């Protein structure tokens, strides 16, 4: 009863208050778009918490304002902020204030000009999505911060239909993995830093350097044709406005890692990841010149941290000419520890080949330097340079302790240790320009030179059998295959260029004009050259005394110069031991890919409701690879002509947009693309791991892809949308990785076709919006889900267990949702978000030779992220991620139908706190 009286009293007071207030309303126009309505701009009554946002028609309304004289502030990121003073509000009346905003200073004396930050807002990107002809989606820096996303990989996994598989780099888009996606930076292609992958790791791009990440799952003629899942375009930051210096610092822990005693680290590495020596240490079988240990180092306290410093400024060169600069330097590191079980079933399915406890210790460190210079001149002409250096270093120590078995049921106890360091460097240089020759003719030009250097120096593996009763360790009798040092080196250089000429026709200034459109013709060039080389040293005991009673933590007292001299041990390279000079020549593969592309793209507005876009692209592809490896050589007559693809692909595309009204839009997209096998997949080079080895196959051909999307979008207020997308893909001659008859992983065109279809849902909605005397409050819901069916036919000749099966990494159900609460006061602004993700069980690897598939179990994740803004300069940040801490599992069915867990581990919670300060 007491609560009822309180509610009635509050309602009574609000009614009395409403009768003594007035309203400000009006329309905001965009000077940069010929005075078209400017939606999603902020409108604020200065000195109060009263405010609103303009809708799609540029209209706004602010009610409940006490009578008085106010200053009204209009702001939109990337535009000059406009202040209109002396706005008089009277009780029960509406004060109409119309305004126009632009990116340059206004010429009104009564307008106060302030400069604000660049376009990174969710509302601005949603407006771009609405106005675009094609189907696309972007996630901006504002949304990344709200959801606590630290890099581009985390960003795209918040998009419907995109997920990340555990233990696999990069993402799956609608069930399609790395090979079927493409990555660009500011619209220009990027190479991969890892020989196992086509695309550069998206976690290279931290949120510090991201303005937005665009995801295009329906393709047009302006995108390179080697894609079927999505083109992911990272747009790097640039500066707009007055000078700004920002320092961002944070620290954190992982609950499984922070207090771990004797946390193992790679011997010979350092905390900056800069101690890299990939020099081959010896070229003499009688000289043991390895200066790192088979025993890893250790430490007892593991804390994560990051620091970044950025500087941005704009300079007026002369009237209408401006130079903007943005510079950033950052450093971050993190530790992780995983402990779990690994269980492998034999091909007989009634026995096991391995049952071990696995512990993995990982340390990652990353440094980034970014520079952007942008010069704007004349009638919105721009020329810009983007330079970026990313160094990413990963150090990993893993230990396996347990039992191995065989088909005969014989078991023995084993211990395996692996130390591995991967140091990858990316150097990016881009020059971009947009020139308006006339009001209707423009040029879009760009060129890039990218360098990748990937080092895997001195990877060490040592394996032992042991007697669990006597605790005596023995060297694995397989010798050099299981006690080895591996040196790998990747060098890749890439040149890319684009030339686009566009013509806009029709009278752009008349709103009623229906015959508006645009024609673009363009040319793209891409040349990628990769050199990879590797040498492996294997160690073999010669004396029976050296096979027994081994201390794994003291192996360096046995493997040394004295043991070589006394003929107790010997080592050999992967070419053997014949004391010839050629024994120390590395195995190599060299790949080159050159693509010349011409394209035509035409857009025509048949009516205010209907717009069509038609494009065609021709890609002339010349890809070749030569090799000299531990499997074979391309010089062998039997291998002549293998690994070479020469073809021209004609790729049509269609995008249709029909607006039922201003806020209800239907879109249809159809296109043809292709998928090339990658250099590593073609090279018959055997890469040996702890649990697997993979080998390339030069006999593969490219796959052909056919794509169709149908989407409905309903726009509400600023930042609000509901959409439904249906899609279908047909892939001819799909390429897959699978296990061959001798247990190696390899690649092939595994069947005639694969078919993928599904539905994606998205909702962004403001649930609550209310004001109190000292603050405004909002509760915002974001939700997207994907429902997918992905099937492929499989060749019987490749020994697959099933003739039809699911695609690897394709989750039938994906869900992402976030609930964000913001409160804005006079001096304090808070934003708190709960972010939830879920993927259903999916195929991890396909079954062969009678074995069933291996499945990755369903995983839910929950993160909490909070920010407190203190004034305009200071922000306090807190995050707690992986709150549910689920168990990651790989499972497999036995011949009896029983589901057996073959791998399991937990990740722990990641907790961090940080602060940023802007000068």
C-alpha cells in the first residue's frame, strides 16, 4: 500500500511539473549533403540533462523544459558543433529552432563553433547501412568500447553469423572458415603473417587503432573475387578536430593464471618478445652450438597490462585546406594457462592412442605504431597516408603427461614437452586519395606496399617414455622425430593498387528527381610473393646408456658437445646426415600470386522507392608455387605443372533496394565468387606438431561460389533497427582439411558441392529512456542470432566415414546479445554492459576411416564491462570477462555410440581495471 501511495504521488507531481514546462522542437539539416535531413545528431539543452537525438527526417523534440532562456547545442561526430543561444522557453508552448550543420565553420555570428571527435558512433554507421544500396554492416569504436571489445577479431564476432572456434585463428562466417574470407585495411588487401592461414590474424588490430570494422557478406564488383564468407574491412583511425593527447593504461589478471606457481616460459625469449634469433646455429654435425635449453624457464606472478599514447591534431593550411594527424603507440601483454585432458581414440574405436593430462602456458605481447596524415583541399578532395607497424609475439610451453596406446592394446607412459615462440611483424604503407574533378566526376585512388615477417625460431620438442614404478625416463625410441629443434622463416611482400573513376548523373539537388544514379569503372592490381624456409634438427641417442634414466629437466647435460664428441648422441637435419653441404640447406616453398582486375559498377534510382545496382568483375589470376621439401620437389618431372592456377573469372553481382517507406527496406543481393587454395595448402611440406602433422596438396583446383541474400530492415529512432536476413550459398568443388590414410592432415577438393543456408536476426532497441532532475538514463538492448544448415558431399576415395556431412566450424545456432545502461549527469557519465554470446555444438574435424566426427561442445560466455567518465578528460574502466567460465570440450562417438570427451579445459576469468586521460 505504501508503494502505491508513493507511485500516485510521483505521478501527481509529474503532472503538475508538466503543466509548468515548455518544449523545444525543430529540424536539423546537413550542409554537406545539400541540406538533406541529418539524423542521429545529438541535441542538448546546455546547463541541463535535457536532450534528444534527431530522427531519420532530422526532426527532434525536447519536452519538459522549465521556462527560461537557454543555449541549444547540436553535435554530430565529424561535424562542427553548433550552439544557438537565447532560446526562450515558455510554459505550454513550443519553441521552434531549425539549424544546419556542416564539417566546416558556420558563418553565423551568433553560432559558437567547437570541434569534436571523428565518426565512430553506432548511429552514424547505422545511417550508412540504411543509405547504402548493398547489404553491409559495420561496428564502430563506440560500440567496441561499450562491449569491452579489445580487437577486430572480437568486433566481428558480435555480428550475426560470425563466430570464433577454439584453437583456430580467425573467424567462421556462416560456417565458412579462413580460406573463404578476405581481410582489407581501408579497402586495400592485406597479407597473412602465418603460413597456415590466408588472412592476417584479426587480433593484430587492437581497438586503439580501429575507427570501424565493416563486414560485407554479400559481394559487389568492388571486392576481390577470392571470397565466399565475408570481406572484413578494418578502417583505421584518423583525427578530426582540435588537438588531443590521450593516455590509456590498464592492468588485469586471469584467475587461473595469476597465482600459478612455476608458470613456464620459453627459455631464450624475453618479456618484450624482441629476443628473436632465427640464425641456423651450426653447419657442422660435429659442432653442438645451440645456446638455448630444452628446459623452460619459470616465474610466479602473472599480471596483464596495456598502455597506449595517442596524439591528434588538425592544422588549417589556408582557406578550405586542412591537414590532420593521428599518431599512436601501444603496448600490451597477457598470460593464460590451460589445464585439461586429451584423449585420442584409435581407428579401431575400442582402444585409445593417447590419454594424457595437458598443461599449456602462454604469454602474448604486442606493440603497435600507427600514423595517419590526411590533407583535405579544394572541394572535399583528400589525400592520406597510413603507416602501421605491428609486432605480435606469442610464447607457448605445453606439457603432456600420461599414457599412449596402440591398436594391439599395448600401453606405455609418456611425457612430451614443447617450447614454441612465434614472432610476427607487419609493416603497412598505404596512400589513398579522393579527387572531385567536377561536381559529378571523381577519382578514388590507392596503393599499398605491405611486408610480413614471420619467425618461428628454435621450436623445441622433447619426448620420453617412463616407468611409472621406477620413475625412470627413457628417450622416445623414435629418436629425431620426437626430440628436435625447428627453425622456420616466412617472408612475404605484397603490392596492391586501385584506380576507380566515378560519374554521378541526374540533378542531385532536386529531391523529386528520380533519374539519379552513378557509374564506376575501376582497376585493381595485387601481387603477393611468399618465401618460406625451414630446417629441423633431430637428436638420436647412439648409446643404450643414453636412452635410460633421463631427467627431462636436465637434458642439456646429456645433449651437449661432450656427448657428440664421445659419440653418445648425434644430430641430423631433416635432409639427413651425409656430411654434405646440402644437408644444411633448408626446405623451402615459394609462392607468387598476381591478380589483374577490371570492374564495372552501375547504380540507377528508378524511383524514390527502388534502386538497382549491377556490377561485373573480371579477375585474371596467375598463381604458382615451387617447392623443395621433405615430401618432394617441384623439379621432379612427375610434378611439373602442379600447384599452378591460371584462369580468368567473370563475376557478376546484383544488389536491389526497395523501400516500402522511409524506414522499411527490402534488399536482394546475388553474386558469383571463387576460392583459391592457399600457398601452404598447395605446398607438399610436412609441418610436424605434437598431435598432428599437415601436408599440402598441389593437385587442388579453385572452388566456385554462388551467393544470394534477401534482407528486410525496419528502422526506428536513432540507433534502433530490426532486421531479418535469409541467405543461401552453393560452393562447387569445396576445399577442406581432413586426415589422410596415414594420420596426417591434408587438403583437397573433398566433394562436388556444399550448400549453406540460414536466417540471421538483428535487433537494436532502446528499452528505457527517462530523465531525473540531475541525470538522463537509458537502457539499450542489442541482439542478433543466426540459424544455419551447412551440408557437403564427400568423396569416398578420400576415406571419409560419411558420404555427406556438416561443414567444419559451422554452428547451427549463434546468439549475441548485450544489455547496456547509461546515465549522464552534469559531471559524470557511466556506461555498463552485460554481453552474452552462445554457439551450439559444431563439427571440429571430419571423421575418416570409420572414425566419427569430432565435435566442439556448445559454449556460452558472459562479460561485464563498465566505464565511468569523470568530466571530459578522465575515464575509469572495469571489465570482468568469461564470467560463466565454461568447460571447453571436444567430443567423439565410439563404435557403440558412446560420446567420449577427447579434450577438455577451462580458461578462467579475465578481470581488468584501467584509466584514460585526455589532455
